[in-house]
C-alpha cells in the first residue's frame, strides 16, 4: 500500500505529516515501512538521516519516473512525500497511490492550491485533507472546516499549531503530534481497506 502525502502548495506540512505517518506505521507493526522522498530538497530523507526511525527505510526518488518505480517496489507500507509546485510528480504519484493525504493550513490563500491538488487525484482514490498548524478554537479554523465541508472534501485530521511544521530533525516527534496524526493514519488505512 502507498499513501501519497501531497500538495502543490509548499510549507503546509507534507514532510512533517510523512514523518509522523511513518513513525505511527512502525508503532502499529507495519513491516516494512518505506519513506519515498520525491522532493528534490529531500527534507524527509534528511530528517530521517539525522534522526533515524527504526523500521523505516528511506528511498530518495526526485522524479516522476523514480518515484513511481519506487512505489511499485514497496513491500508493506509506503509513504510518499512529494515536492510543492510540481504537477508532474504529483500526477504520477497520485495515479499510483492507494490513498492520498493533502496537508493544508487554515486560511483562504490555501484553498485554491489544495483544490488544484485534489483535482489531480483520480476519482477512485480515497483522499482527505489534514489541517496542519491549526490554532485551535479560532475563527480561521472554524471557517476552514466549514469551507472544506461545503466543498465535500473530507477532513482526516486537525494538527495543533504546537506540533511544529518544518521543525526538522533537530526536534523530536512529540506524543501530541503522534496522537493527532494517528487519526490521519487510521482514516487513510480505512480508506484503503
């Protein structure tokens, strides 16, 4: 099974979400777990090189050809971290995905890029939005949840602002982050089964 974590917008939490999903998959007993880093910046690969997660293998695959080839070779569970703004890699990976997770933030500037991402996902593939760096209890978050529901896009998780985006390898994965992302992994696995 391959879970693709993608958004055409950068800085929304794709790498953070990918790392947390890998850690949770290992905790749940998936073996093997492969992180496919399709982003030429290789943020996820760098993160796991600095702070390895036992049970997670990293494959750097920064093109549509290498990413889809790596996806076809996954045994167990694959998590694919895609680059921002690259429609070719996004299209190639979502076409080969079993499930797609689309991180975003609360706020109007995000909507158009997330909708453009969702339009690239074939209709047969389950997908859900994860609102990252959410300021809980704010009008922005309430408005974002309402807007996505109005668009008939499932919200698979809300990740609190305290679970830092792009804190990178210098920060450990937090228990709160693992709990919040666990809901996302459960929804992704339910979507696939």
